C-alpha cells in the first residue's frame, strides 16, 4: 500500500460514499498532495548532510469550481492533506521551523482541474537541540544541561535506574555531545553504552529505563530568543 493509497483511504473516511462522485471531474485531493510533494522537494534548503529546512507555509490556488467543491468537505480534508505533507517531510528527513499552514483560495485565472501551489521561504532560523521525554519537548539553549532524577537536575527524569545526576548534554552552538556522570546504570546511545560521545542529529538516549529522544530542530530566530534564558547550575544534593 503506497503513500497516496493510505491518504486516499483517509479521504474516503471523510467524504464517505460520495468520494468517487464528488471528484469525478476537477482537482482530486491526491493531486493536491502530489503537487505539494513536488513543491516541498523543490523548495527545501539543504543545510548540511543531516539538516534540511522545508517551508512550512503553503497556498493552494484553485478554480472557483474546484474551490467550492473542496470547501464542502470542511476543515477535516485540510488537516488530512496537511498531515500527509508532514508525513512525507518526515520520510524525506525535512524539518519545519514552525507548524505547517495550508491555505486554499479561489482564483478566476485558473481553469477547472488546474492547481497553483506556492510556498513561502522560511525566515532566519536557529538549529536547536531538543530532548523529548514522556511527550514533553525540552529545548536545550544552554551550553550544559544535566539530566537526572535529582531535583537539582536541569531536566528532571524520574524512572527506574536513573541516577540523581545521570548525564550531561553539552552544546557548542553547532554540535552536541553526551557525557555520562558516573551513573550507576550507565548511559546508552541508540542502545550502545557510552561514557562520552558526539550525538547525531536524531538519536535515542537511555537513562536507566527512560528512553529520551534527542533531535536538532530548526526554530525561528524570534522564538529561539524567547527561549534562550540562562539556566542556573544544578543544585548540590547531599547523598
């Protein structure tokens, strides 16, 4: 089952039995997805071997007839198409600096069945290391971040096998590394024990039974500066 086949099944769930009839002529939703895929491929900026920045803001121009037909399906179809674009970006390794936005508008200059897909180039970004644990994402804006179960750790990780000050993430503005702080159960990187190791842009850290996702993601400069407040050093705890 291909990517567009999965998407089409999602669309069928929205429009029910009217799916084939509604799109017998004019623009089909899968054509929009295919065009968006071509647009994101053409517009994504490759920053390095492991970092590619994609536009997050897209507009879809349609003929008045196509626009009216799609509008009947409501916001559910827009979300399905946006999710399809996000899924494709994930498969291709593209990153967004903000949530994906998708705007449909009618244009009298377009004939029925014709699409006009455009994207807006993202503004200046800062690549920010992040940790995600139990559904919460933590941006790492300091040079040093301590992880552990102790209340003095910068990121409080409470799970079996986690030491008070378990490991440290160091960030020099471009690259990150993990340093084990003598944790009883050690620290792993993608399942392999490490004492000190440079981190790839996406990996999983193991602290005891806790599994924490590390990623370097783009953030708009304005959003980054709002985050970048100094972190105090971890408090010293008595054993």
